[in-house]
């Protein structure tokens, strides 16, 4: 168990949002324990959140971490922002997420900022409506992220090209930048493969010449 926890800690970034002391009334009296709200992510589009309860704080954090690992979701990102505007709701809390241009930063409250940080989003505009309860705010943010769709998925659903989708100019610029970066990577790979081919041809010609000399002898 300890080795598994160490591997997960290396893989995922962890943020403890809230730790509270709670009590439960039993026949013999009140039993005190701790509740921890933890958010984890890999910084590349995967995020998870969970609550853990235990008699000690470290144990509560560990339980929340393990549950969050099991409930992780993958979020489509466009560069370092989200692809489109979305609203998530949990009880009386609503969280609005909007894509933002480069240099904007994460405009959000504490719980929403923690989710965005571990997710890998560096530019986003958010607004929280209704209750400011931290647990509900995190769940509303996760519900909003679950509704996100990549431009390619939306274009395939509508049967049109990605360029014809109505989207903010900032998102289109990010898509163009990503395409250019992919083209550059592809051109570099092709150049390296072309450079390796003449070497193989020369090696083959040398082996052929050696074989001919052997036949003449």
C-alpha cells in the first residue's frame, strides 16, 4: 500500500482544500472525526476530487486521495484553456467557466482555482453563484468540466468542419497554433527519416559489392 501511494503521489498533484472536524452522535455519546476534501490532477487534463473521513487528519487525506484516484475524469483542453463556456451546478451552487486568452491567468475563488491548477488550466474566467460552500463549489466545478467537449467532437456531431464552428477568436487562435506545432513536429520527423534512408542505402551497396567480389573469387 505504501509503494502504491508513493507512485500515485509522484504521478498526481494534490491539493487539500478543506479539513473539518465533524462529529457523529452514537448511543454512548459523540464520536469525533476529521473530514478532508482533496483535489488531484496530472496537470495535463485529468482531475479528480473526493472526501475522506477518519479519526486522524493524515488518514482522512489518504482516503480522499485514493477515492479521487478512482473517480478521475479526462477533460478536453485547448492549449492551456477550456474549449467553450459551460455552467456546472451542485445543490444551490452554480459555477460558470469561460475560456480566456493568453496572459489572463486563473480568475477564480480558492476551491475553483485549486481544481484549475491541478487540471493544467492557466487561463480561464470563472464566477460562482449561490452558496459558497467549498464542497458544493468543487462538485459544481467538476460537473462543469464533465460537460466540456473538444472542437473535433462537436464538429463530428454536427457534421461540419472544425473551422466552421462558432467559437471565440482566442480558441481559434489556440487551435491554429496547435495545428502549426503538430505540422512542425511532423516535418521534423520526416526530415530525420529521409536523412536515415541514404545511410541504409549506402550500407546495402557496400554489402552487395562485397558479395560480388566473393563470387568472382
